[in-house]
C-alpha cells in the first residue's frame, strides 16, 4: 500500500507541474465574500484529473464540527444570478446523458472543510475537459446526500467559478 501511495503522490506532483488544460477561479457569493480558490482540470487519456483548493469556507470550531460542502459542475456558463440566488444562471448539474443523481457527469465528491480550507483531487471519466469548458463549478453550503432528486439537496450555492 505504501508504494501505491508513493507513486500516486509522485504522479499528482508531476501533473501539478504542468499547465492545466482548463481552470476555474472560485469566488464566494455576497454572503460568503472570503471564499476564494481554484479548480484545475488535466486531460489524461480517457479521464480527467480534477484538483481543487478552496479557502475562506465557513467553518465551525471543535474537533467534530468540520463542514462538508456539495461540489458540482453545473450546466450554466456564467456565475451570475439574482438577489435570491447570486449564481442562479449556473442552472442544474451538468448532465448531458440525462442520468439520475448522483450519476450526473457533473456530480463530484464533496469538499471536506478543514478550518475553512478544502483540498481535493479526483479522477473521473464522466466528461472530457473540452466538454466542460464554458460551464461552471459550484460549491454548495451543505453536503450532497447522493439520493435526493434532482440534485442531492446540497443547499445554497455559496461559491462559483467559470471553467475556461
């Protein structure tokens, strides 16, 4: 197990030295102005390596009070909206194959907050980088329950980034 972990970390380190094939700069809604971060997308042969780092996330004090946030690619192409939902124009989860939740192409593992910071890397074959350029990445205020249709009951959209 140690060797596999070592080679996986080496692979991740090598990938992060390269320019990403696409990126999204994350910023918080007016209610969460301190949220900032990035998501990088690296096209591999038949998969995409996604690497995200987000800071300024809301957090609670205490060892059992870590926050978990829904994290998705949405179909819309702009991080705009209205007073009720500042990112309303992001639309629903990216779902080109009309799958049920949590099998949308845009369904991603949740972000686990660590005193306001989150880091994630995930490998997925649900989309290619070219398919998601022009769409958006959303951080939700609550964790995805992976059951509720159509989008997992993830709560308010608290941060957004356009994929370019």
